[in-house]
């Protein structure tokens, strides 16, 4: 069996080369060929010793993911569906802007968190992706886009957000080597400020990420009270809001930015009222007696079947954002991109061979829990 060299960061590739009796600089050469030039044919890697070029095909390969489909949005957004085997497929989205190109990358086939507003969670969970499968999304997209956009030799993807299918911090072992490769100057050379990990709040792994590979952090908050967040983000029952915000404060000294981005999906009649905005201000400005330096990103909900939720009216989203900005927290409203190809936030679904019986669990939640509505005064008091 040959190993896929996309599974290695530079340190891992150096160890592999040493196992073949090669010097470390050979790993650097290989790394550059793979990630800076998009090469997969060892015979093309002309600055490698001929003996190594002849040795590599018997022990290694550079293998991307098979593209099942590609969809192009009217706004320039591109979505790929990648085959990851055993009936599973994951989605990856490229979002072009005037000043940057952002790739939204998946970390799992499905997701076990089960957030009410996310179509991936309604599909259930099959497995974690490998480091190579995470990086293969970037590897394919970067070198496809250089040709597609007629930009040979020019970096197209300037930002990576781990906001695709899955909870990245529940696949920590594979995530960190992928992040290190994205940041490595011998590979993609991305700034730590331009690589973002989005999490629903896996507190222990936030602490580990601060030590191992601190990049920009985005936290899926979506509610200012524990009872409401328990309904929307079930992981909150294990790591409630206060513990999550404590972890954010611990992360900041290592972070490449001096604030944490909080994502807030706007749900009609659920979390979008003036009292929610005021509670959010109180929470973020007053936590631990000093507050959490924060930027709020309001996300219009993208409806999908069986969610039982509706998007907040545009006027309600704007009022909510205005209240937060006036209260001293920088707040933006995310522009919806790629919704004509189901590539917008919360819409990524792919194909998942569910191993968690998500459909039955979600149906049971809908039957046993009253429809989510505005928190009662009693719940607010308890929170």
C-alpha cells in the first residue's frame, strides 16, 4: 500500500523521507511541488534526485478527491461535491470577492452536533475526514481555479474557512496538520489571520488549538441564553455559554486577531427580538467582569426542509445589527452567496451514510420539544 502525501504536513513529510533514507531538504522540494505547483506525477519533479523519483511511485502517491459534480452560481460562487468513499460525499465552496478568494472547507462527512438550523446536522454523521481529504479540497480548488480563471502561477485562494460540513474541532487530529500545511510558506503560505476555524463550542479543543496552531476563531453562538442555545446547539448542554466564553478569553492571547468572531444565525421569532439583542450586549460586554472582545456576524437563515424554522425578515436583521453596533459591538450582516446552488451558509449537505440515526433523532426532537419560540420571562429569569 502506498501512502498519500497529502496526508502529511511538512514535519510528517520530512519524517517519511527520512524513513526512505533521504535528507530533509528533499521533503521541502516534494512539499513545494505538491502544494505550490499542484504536481502529482513524481517524474515531473525534476529537481528531485533520479533515484528518489524512481523510488517514490512504489511507496507513495499524490491523490486528490474525485469530483462528482461542480455547480457555478450566477454570483461567481463555485461548489464542488467530492467523493470520499463508502457512499459519502462532501461539499466545498469557493466565494470570490474583489479583494480576496475564500474557500469554505469541510472537515467531516456529516456532523454529529445536530444544530437545528444546519442542513448538514440533519443528515447525521458518518466519519471524520483524513488530513489528506481536508487538504485535497484546497489542493483541487486552487489549481483548478488558476486554469479556470486564467491566473497561472498566481495564488487564487487567499482565505480558508473551516465552515463546511462538520465540526472541525471534533476532528482535531486531522485538522491541525491540514492547518499547518495551509500556513506553511513552502505550501500555501496563508496568514493565520486568513485561516479561520469555526466551532460550535468544543471547549477543550479550543484550548488545545491555542497551543498547537492558533488561527482566527469563529464561534457559532446563535443565542444569548443557555436554555435557548440548548435547543439550537445541543453541544451547549455539555459546554454552556459561560464555559465557552471563558475558553474564548483564554484563546485571545494566542490568537492572530484581538477579537473573537461570533456567528449568529437569524431565526424569525426565535432569537431575533430586541430583548435578545440587549441580552447579547450584556453577555459579551459583561462576561467575567470585563467582557469578550468580539465581532458579531449576523447570518440570514437559509431554509431547508424539516428545519421548522424561518429566516428573520430583513428589517428585523437590520434592527438587530443596529442595536448591537450602537451598543459598542462591531456587527456585520453576512451577504448571502451561492444560494441558487445551495452553497450558502448552513446549506451544505453532500451525501452522508449516516451512522447516528439522525433522521429519527431529529424527528423525535421535533415531536417531543415544542416548536422553538421566544423565550418566556421565566426562562430569561432562570438564564
